[in-house]
C-alpha cells in the first residue's frame, strides 16, 4: 500500500487513542514502516528520532536484536496459556527476578496486561485487604496533577480534568492532596503537611494513598524531591493506610535508578510496573505486593468468593510479553545500561544549559532520563504543543509536548549526536513560535 492509501484507509477504519479525530482533517497521520534503535522510519523514507520512547515505553531501542531473538524463540515454544491453574517457566523466572530487584519486602507478583489494569488491581486489592480485615473503607487519596491511567478506577485517582471531568458522575471516591510543585525539600515538606491534614481527619475511611514516585509524568512532568516519598511512607505507616507506588512510567531506569522508590529508600505496599517492563515491546503489567497483603487473601475458598481476589485478565502473564520482560532485564544487566545512562544523563544536563538562553523558557528540570521545560507566554487555546510537535516532525524528531511543557524521554540507547539534534530542534521549535 502507498503512504497516501495507508492514511486514507486508516482514517476510514481506526478511531485513534487520545485524539480528536477531526484534527486529522488538517494534521496528517504518519504511517510508520519500521523502527531501529531510536529511529522510526515512515513510508516516504523520512526518519524520526523517537524522543519520547513511543509514550515512554521503549527503553532499549526499537527492534532490539537481543529481545527480538528471545521473543522469536518463545513464539515457537508457547505463545499463550491461561495463568489460572496453569503456569509457565517465563512467568516464574520473571517473578523471581522482580522480587529480587524491587525494594525489599515486595515478595509477590500479580500479573495484568497494561498500566491501567495494573492500577485497577492495586486499588481493588487494597480495598479488599481492609474488607477482609473487617473494615469498610471507601476513599483513595491521590495527588494534584496525578495521572494513573484511563480505566474508571485509574481515572478516578488521576487529576486530569481534560480526560476525566466528563466522567465525574461515574468515578470512585477520592480525596486529593497537594503535590510538591518543585524539587526542593521545602516544597516536599509543605505537601507532606497537606497530606497529613487529610490523613489525620479521614484515615479510618481511607484505603490507600497512590503516588507517582518522583515524576508526575502526564501531569506536566512535575518533578519533586525524594524526601516527599520518605515522609509519605512514614505518614502511611502512622495512619495505617496502604501506599501504592505507580512506577508504570518511571520504573526500569527512567529516574536514574532501576526504580524511583530506591532513590528514597522506601518500600511501598504495592508497586505497579508496566511500560518499560517489556522494554516497550508488548503489553504487560505487574503489581508487586507484600506478603502481609497476600496473606490476607489466603484462606479456604468460600462460594461467595468474598475473601478471595477473583480478578483476572485473559492475557494475564502472556508468555511472549513475559519473555520480552526477561530479555529486557537481561539486556539492561548485560550491557550495563544503567551505568552507561549516568553519562547520558550528564550529557543531557550539559545540553540543557543551552535552553537557559531562551527568554521564553522556564522551569528547566531533569530527573535521570527525563528532561522537561515550560514555554512562557501562551494560552492553552494557542495549542503551542501541537505547533512544536509539527515543527519537530518536519525536522526529524518525535516530541509530543504536554500543553506548553516540552519534554524529552528517549530510549536509553540514544547517542550524543542524536541528543544534540533533539536539543537543536527543541530550541528551533521554541524560536519558531
Ligand atoms: C504513571 C502512569 N500510570 C499508569 C498509566 C497507564 O498505563 P497504560 O497507558 O498502559 O494503561 C500511565 C500511562 O501513561 C502512567 O504514566
């Protein structure tokens, strides 16, 4: 099919995610033919640096040979089997590895198949934990500016009016605490005070606090100090509410460490992982939990199922996805990626100094392999994010600003000359406004 035909047929049949389809009357779709490393190539031979890791999933490059080979081998062995009553070697191997790698105390793995479904599992399990203890608690606490996904529970604990407001009548019960607005310790303490006020008043009716450790990604790449996480862990202990760490976007090396919680030295009660879990290859998520939670569900089966966690997804623990995850972790280890990332992180920091010269750029920030800045002087109706996106595409870079927040979150295999190119294009894009 030609490029033009692909676009035509696409618009005839596909309703795209997170898209006002009418925009495509003007904005051309880009059918992608292939990916290699950080590069995506379209059907006209144009190449784009995937500077946002295809919605933050791709950590180790497109078409990574090592991962490809492992998936191909698994494909000829077992493509899928249900995980209830049955099990398979890749699921066991990955679970063991994740228990070793995640913070001490997270000793069990519950599989799901995307970030939002992982969040649903954690929310439901946390609610059910107290129910099994004989307590009916109804509220979840989340932070301003948070984002945890699009399913009803995940959306309820998110603070994205644009995605959420229309569904308000059907959401679950939540309370909202202030998130720290910058990376200072003072701001972390200020936000902790707000959290404590909420917990003090309502803790008997609160199931859990859910948080995106260190970076609220969809929430304008808001970054905060690890001290907030330490304080939050202490508050959750003090008021006996569970802590859910949503590392869907920041897990697997994004923040500089394998897991963001490591930077604060805390163990949450649940840790939800997806995106980089399979290095961006296949849909998969896991919920890591403590044995204390697990034990609360371990009892004789009763026909009403009141105490058992009878949650499932058909593709739970799919062997191909799990194999991609194991291969990704092996690649990270064998190629010493996290160590190499330290140089990349430093190089991004050096490049970011160039932005300081632009008067319309403010709030330049970085946490590991996530870099962001704000562009001043435009209203949301100006849709400058879209203008920057279009400009960057024309110049061979895929970035998708969040409103007036431009960010860079590349696959870890990006090279210095490619980083320079992304910064060149981001600067030119801002100057072109
Ligand atoms: C922090 C966080 N949690 C959950 C999700 C939802 O994951 P998914 O898009 O796989 O449902 C996202 C997606 O961007 C996310 O950034």
